[in-house]
């Protein structure tokens, strides 16, 4: 896992030092700022009217995220040096985070091959057709035997937020989300999500739900969730998932903040109202970015992934369509170090790495099919396109399919601990990849390519009895005298009782959902065989953890423990 990019870490980056602009593709005279409070905007503007004796003409342009106090400010770039202005903004005591407003581009390689026939979806099921390698796919048919997506075990409508340049809402093969809590055209924010008349989604450029058609976003949406088993066109990773269309406007950093905030605010509202309002957004898809960009210049963009994660949303992001090392040379967004972001590169029908895409042993998590991918297109057409843009929606769709597994306990945990369970989903997805040579040896963190079936199966395993679930000790005669028998109470508040079997002294180890060790204590030594330890967990923060018993040579299966 990547280093957690917490808001605290972002604050340290944003305020402890002055970082000069690393790129030239920012909007002159624009700075995005997070303030401590929306009420500070006037004072903030007033305090920066002059910098080093130079008149700045500093002013607020627009609110980007009211709930996060993020605003776009303008200044006169003709008279005021941009780096000096950014440094002055960062030094202001009212500033939490600040950055330039950069411009992104879509991450798609124009197709250079003839259009594939409808249904030629090697990415879903590769039998070796058209020069491919058998099984160089995501094992979609096997996953669909378990679930085809759409609803959770508790009946929640699963939503994937696709942030892109436009969508054909009339495409016959797509299921777009509609905000049922909003009355169209009455100029009132009926559902209280912070957006007026947002029935169809959100267009950042027009500050409305006026969604216009574009090929890129329509194609991406089809891979996430084109209707399956309907006798027309193609099928997506999910057959019934809802796509939340969010248009990023001019693709500036300011627009990205607004776009992500829309998805985040709707999921937060869903959490707060127990599903009465908002949307059960489980993932976002971002098939755009800025080549060779450093995360230090984009702290607000990067921090959005932790903010989305805090309400239970994972973000799948496309890396650069250029063959360079993201770890050393940078990229936005895939150089952002958030544990709630999944960085994706592009594999071919032979399980090779596409030669025109980024890589990185630390920052790029996995590969996914992205070369000659057939999906939906405007005007009820279908087209084959290549790029990391096409690889990423397979991953965003996989997250959504995992939430559709009929496991009531999993969804109950996801609602009570949305951020923790989102990390479990990511960890399970990355742990379920097919290891392939093209993604190993410094190319990706996992060394593998997405496997939809294994990812879905991992959520099925979540609901198995923990004392009989798959593990190195489960149901084996050699280890029948070694393992956890019971944990109670579970959920627990201050004290946990652990009953386990061992003929030797053990250590009891608690880990969090990232696999990081939280607590380690010596086990009971008074008896051999069935043992019982009382463990004080009052100092552990609320959330989902895993406990195991260990010796120098053995480790039991892990059992889930909820601390509340």
C-alpha cells in the first residue's frame, strides 16, 4: 500500500515550506485555496491586496467546495510573479492548503486499428481470438456467475461516479443515475446536498446538471456498466450499476475539486440519511491527468482522494499514456499518495504492458486491459479505443461489483465503517490480481493484472465463519490444535476476550485494514491447549481490525474484530 496521504500530511506539505511551480500548464492568475472557514474569505482577500509592496488585485472568483471551504482566487499575473503570490498565500495564517490551478488532458490514445465487431470484448473473456493470449483477461464470466452488479445485499443502488468531459445520456446501452430527491427546474436544492436542480448529475462549467455528449466519457461509462444480457451492443463490468455523470468543465484543478466534491457530498448525504437522500457512490473513475506533474504542486487535488475515502469512496485513476517511471518523474493524479486511490496502467490482449503507458513499483498499483477496448459511443454506436483511460474503468467497475456481492454483513460494516471497509475492498482487489511478468519487476506495486472473479470471491469470503475461512491453519490436521476459537464481545468497546488453541506460548497481534500492526501482547501462559486472554482495547480507535495468534514459526488465520 502507498503511504497514507492524510489531511494532516497535506497540511504539513502546504504550510511548512514554499514550493515553486513545477509546470507551465497552470492558469495564470489562479490559485486554489482551502480556508479554515468560509467566513474568512473577505478577510483573506483583504490581507493579500499587496504583496511585497506590489498591488495584486487579489479577489475570490468562485466557491469550489462549500463543505470543504475550498475557493478559487484570482490575481493580476501581469504585475505579480506567480510563485511569489503562491508563497504569500501559503504563508497567510488563514490558509490550510493552496496550489495553482492546472489543466488536465484526457488519457486516451486515438485508435489506430480498424473497429472491432460488436461483442469482441477480449478484456472480459479472452480465448485467444484475434491474436490474443487465452485468459489474458479479467475473468468476467466467472465473476458474473456470482453477481452481475446493481444492488447491495441490503438493496442499495450502487453508483459509480465517472468524472469526464461529457456523456451521451441517450445511449441505449447505459444506465445513468438520476437524483430522485431533486425536483427539476424549481431553482431549489430540494435534497440539501448543496447543489440546485442536480437531477442528471453535475456540469462544473455551467454549475448545473446540463450534461452534454462526448465520446470519451460515454466510452468509459460503458466499460464500467453497459447493460448486460439485453441483446444489444456490449456489456460492462457491471450489468446494472448506475453511472453518475460529472463533467469536469475545463479540466483545471479547480474543476477537479468541484467534480470530486459532488461525488463526495452525495455519498456523505447518503451516509448521514441512511440512504434516504444522496447516492451510494462506491467508486470514482478519472481517465484524465497531467503528465510529469509532482504531487507537491497539487496538494488539494491529492487530498480529495482521502476526503472521498473518508465517506467510503475509492477512486480509480488512469496513469500517463507515456512510457516513463511515475515514481521518479511524477504524474497527476497517479503520483498522489492516498490509500483510497487506485492507480492503473494499460495491458494488452497478450498480457503485455502497453508500450505507451506509465509504470512505477510504488505508485502504480496494477495493470488492467486498456488496448483496443470496445465500448459504448454516442448516438448508440460502439467503438474500439486504446489508452489508460480504457484500463481504469475496469477497476472502478470492479469495486462496484464487489459491493454487489450478497453478503449482508459486509454491507452492514460498509455503512458503519465506510472508510475502513473501502480500504478492505482495495486491499482485496489488489491482493486478487493475476501475477504476470509484464506487471512485475518494478512496473507495478502488485505485479499483476486485475482479476474480477478473484476480487468478487474475496468479498464472498468476508462472510464466511472466521474460524473456518481460508487460511494457513484452516481445517488441517497438522494445525487443528492451533487457532482462534472465539472472540467476544464482537463488536467490542473496552475489552475483548480471545479464546484460542495452542500448545505453546503465543503473541496476540492486532492489525488494521492496511495490515499495519496496532497492538501486540503476550498470550496466556497458565495452561496449554485451550487458552483465554482478556485484552484491553480501549486505546484503539473505533474501526475494523484483524486479530491473529503467532509464534516464531506459525500464524493463525485472522479474525475480524470491530472496535466501537
